[in-house]
């Protein structure tokens, strides 16, 4: 089974994050959650994305623009609301 580049770097990124003092569980969760950002960003990253793009539902510029906005929105939600929620749960 082959693996894509971002998944291969997760172990290294997690090791570095822990080495510089990040809480291990928090670092692992952040890497897992942020790995899903690429699915909405590009026209070739997720399962149905090439089908929608190839059918002409959106132009390349529109796809990347909306993907960027969705990515920023996800980051704001995860770091804003998510960090408060994780603190309430006692994850960090």
C-alpha cells in the first residue's frame, strides 16, 4: 500500500512538535484535523473533486478561491471554538 506525502510527514512532524514541548495528544489531534484541509482546497485532492471539476461545475480559480476560504474558516473554527472546547474537556 502506498502512502501520500503528507501522511508520511505526520510522524516526523509529531516527533518535532513533542520535542519542542507540545503536549503529545494535542499535537497528534492537530495534525489529524489539519490533514483534512487539503481535501477542500484543490480540484484533485478528494474522491469526488475531480468529477465535479471535470464536469465543469467550477472554474479552477473559483475552486481554489472557495477552497482557500473554507480552509481559513476551518482553521478559525478549530483554533477558536475547538481550543475552548478542548480545554473544557481537559485535553490540554
